[in-house]
């Protein structure tokens, strides 16, 4: 797929909106309005700063459910996005952590999200939640039934995890596209905020000629000069937050500076 069909950019920057903990999570503050207010501030900073798209994630719901989140998480996530939609001027997507792609599809249908992210779409990965199993067989069928327009961005050897059986990353990338039917691939570092292994990116790009490859972590304006030669887009969270702290709020000035430097590299 061509990312420009979603984003008004040849190499889009997708800014992360890390939702505060939702009802049911240990860190939930007890008031959903606080979740809404914090998300709205991050949305405004990202949109005013010039980002090309947004991705919403229940980042603070730790410890995560492995595969299926409870009903209260889906309900709260959907409610938050539905109420925030009036502020959105950019295309947006959904990632339901740790690996509930079926919930992401349902939320996308209810809110009008254009894409979802699925961390373990094929194969099996050992994570801090245990062994996560492939979901492509269910998600692709459900998408065909209720949301054929929603695109699936799938991780290749996702961060915070190791494949149960290590295989060449290029092979896994091809299978995600050809056998699991992902629309775009995400290549990340080993953990949140960690830079991508350039060799991994090279290997994916060498075997994936036409599909979109998205940088999924550790991007900075400085390293984008090199990564941007091989990646078609970038998802940015940590670098756009106050003091580069993943737990802090997005800062509009950091977004503007990131976008300015990115534009200069084109």
C-alpha cells in the first residue's frame, strides 16, 4: 500500500498519543475526564506542531493483558476516542496493548480510525506477558466482515519481545505481507525509545520492495537522515515529549523542531 493514501505526506510522521491509564488498570486516576484532558493536550501539540498522523495507545495500562483486554478497556478506549474526535484534524490509528488486534478493529470501526497496529500478527513471541500468538487469521477475517477500509500495520519482531524461534527478519517480513496479509510493516528497536538496528531495517528493505516499512521506535531528527533512506514513515513518541521522557506530555515546540529538521532532510 502507499501511505499517502492515508496521510498527506510521502514520508509521514505519526505522533503517539499515549493515553493515561484507563478504567480497570492499576494506575487509573479514577476520573476519565483527566484521561481526556491529557490526550487532548497531546493531540493539540502534535497537530499544531505539524505531525502527519496520530496513533492512540493504552500505553499506561500496565501490566498488560496478553491477548484479550477486558470489556471496560474497550469501552473506555472507544469512549475516549469518540469524545476526542471533534478535535482531530489528522488521520489516526489504534493500538490495543498488548496484542488485542480484534479489539483494535472494533474500536476503529466505532471511531473511524484508518489503521490499527498489531504487535504479534504472525508467529509466536516471548514477552513479559508470556508467549503471544499470531492473530492474523482472526483479524483479517473480521476486518473483511466489518471494516475492509481499515489498514493493518504489523510489527516485525516486535520490541519488548523475542521470537520463540529466531528466523531471518526478512523471511518474517515477507510472511507478514504474503501469508498474513498485513498492509504495512513496522520495524522497531528492542524496547520503547530504543533505536532500530540498521541491519534489521536493511534486511527488511532488501526483500520488501513495494510495501511500506515504518520506523517504530527510537527516531530522532538526527538519526532520520540515515533511517529515512530505507523507511517510508516513522512513529514518534519519546522524542516529542518533555525532556525526552516517555511518561511526560508532548511538547509542541519539540514537535515543530522535529518536523523542521525532517523537512530539511527531504
